[in-house]
């Protein structure tokens, strides 16, 4: 139990909380705002470039073999979650900024690292988890902005809508595709320097969080979000995760899938990616809105880690056989 606790509250989680605190007491102002905006944009572009370089083409082809499982994960991620998000965002006691954050949370792709890690701990099909999580992140680059435009009314022919599309293409899609096309040349370097990739990954997230929360604090974030709002976010995020965990567990039983594949659906289908969500929010929303929009995601991230750590450990105790590594 102590090991699970330490895993949940890893240094990066503490760094995130520290960044929010720093943004609260010392937000960027004046000339520093533009400086951090440029640094944030650079970090986002580099982050998605490296994500493209990391994605193995072989993983894509291997994933096609278990297409029913992967389609089920994608359906939960990009259909069930958004439907639940629409329902939660229309509850009468949920403030408009909080509702936007809850809906945005449900439109994000699944995580990669934690989905695979929890699947391995639970003795699930690790290879299938790698494919499902990779597919989700790959499609999320296109589907998440499209769903945001469709469900959050950010698209259209307006200049603002066109600007959002341009930012998505130039800051997310182009770097990702470029990184993947250059994989034969830089894939080995990226694989050998995983620490560097991790630094860019986490550094980009911290930059976006600091810039976003700093701008929101200057605009009166903590006057707009009350203790009641934070309680509502916590309860609704917990309920959202519980519903999806039950749904994915039930689908695995309904389809009579092997235990190892049902575990993949449970863990890959129930996750939402902080690593993708933070930079995407930086591209999709005005700086003054990002802080409020990210609050549900940051709380959900912690809740999903705690719940899935406990569930994975229970699965491991029930089946102490080494994790499956083949589809």
C-alpha cells in the first residue's frame, strides 16, 4: 500500500502542484507574458515532434490484428466519454467555466505510459495496450480538436475558428507527422535518450500549466472558482471515472474476451491524457480560459491514478502469472 501511495505522489505530481502554486503567487506579467508564450509554443511543437518520432509503425500494423479490442477502446474514449461529458456539462449546479473544463476532459485521448503500466501490473495484454494507447493518442491529434470544435462551438468560418484550425495544424499535426516521417533518421536517438524526451515532455506540460494558470490568476481565477466549484469538480470526476470503469468492465464480460484483453479495455478505455490535454488546451483556448479548463483534467488525472493503482494491484493478486506480451 505504501508503494502504491509513493507511485501516485511521484515527483512530477508534486512539481505540477508546485507550478500551480508558483503561478498563483508569482504569475508572469508584462514582457514575461510574451516570453513564456513563445517558450510554451516551442515546447508544444517539440513535444508533438518527439511523440511522432516515438510512434513505431510496426505498432500500428500489429494493432490491426486485434481491431475489435482497439475499436472498443476508441469507442469508449471518443464516444462514451464525450456523451457523459455533455451530460455533466449541462447539470444546473455546474458553473459555465467548470462545465467547459469537464467537457474538454472527456474529449481527450487515452494515456500511453500509465495505461501500459497498469495493464502490465494487472497481468493484461501489454502488446495490445501499447497499440490501443498509441492509436488513441494518434487519432486524438485530429479527433480531439474536431470534437472541441463540434461540441464546444469553437469552429466555424469565423476568423477565430480559422485561427484555431491553423494553430492545431501548425503546432500539433505538422510536428507530429514530421517527427514520424523522420523516425528512420532520429528514432534511434530518441530511443537512446529517453530521459531527454521525458524532460521535454514534462517540461512542456509544466510550462503550459504555469503560463495558463498565471494568466488565469491575473484574470481572477480563484475569485471565479469557489470551494464549492472545486468540490463539484472532484465529485463529478470521481463519478465519471466510476461510470467508465464499470462500463469497460461490463463490455469485457459482454464480449466474452480473454481476461488479458478485458484488462486492456478497462485501463486504456478509462484514462484521459494529461500529457496531451495540457498542450492541446494551450492551442485550443485563450490564455485566460486555460487555467479553469485544466482544473478538471488535473483532478481527474490524480483520481484515475489512485483508482487504477488499486484495481491493477487487485488484478495482480488474483492472477500472479507474468504479464502477457503478445496479442
